[in-house]
């Protein structure tokens, strides 16, 4: 291959039509330098105000952004009487309970054998149109 085929190639990014706006590079701000007195103190010894839900217990994993480990948080919820439900959650649970009671009154408590017998009785009453077709030999 002759090298003259590639002599007209221009390096750099692609130029697109209609992109008249050039992005300017942002300048990085210099990091503030600490005085020698401040740098000798570790940042963990600085007293922080307690955050809500932080019972002074650090998570064993020391993950940032999480005041408590999931196990400790779950235990504190159980000790505190559980999670408080909202009004909508309480209404939903109440209507669900009422519907369940209504269904139990209407249907009663059936054993598995009774349910199977009822299903077989229903299926035997259906027309042949609903029967499963035989596929294959036999």
C-alpha cells in the first residue's frame, strides 16, 4: 500500500456541521492548604452533632452515608414498637381484612380434597370445546 493514501488525513476530533459553539475547558480550583496546627488533628476526633436516628453506634462496615448497619436499624425498629403505618396503609390493611373475612363467610374453610372435587365437577360441566386436544401418538 502506498503511504500517499493517508497523507491527507487530519488528526483530532470530528467537526460536525452546526456545532459553532466550542466548549471551553474549566479551570480546576486549587485545594486550600491547611495550617500545620489543623493538619495534626485527625478529622475523626472532631465532635459532630448527633444526627437523627444515630444512637451513637457506628456501623461495623463504616460505610459512608449510613449511620447504622441494617441489623442494628432493624433491631431498633423492633424495640421501638415497630414502624408506624401511614393513614393510607392503615385503611388498606382494614379493607383487606374485611374482604378476607367476607370471603371466609361466603366460601367457608375448605380442605384441599374438597377444592379438587369442586374443580373437577366444574371442568366436567364444560363443553368439549374446552377439552385439551390429544397431541402425538397414543
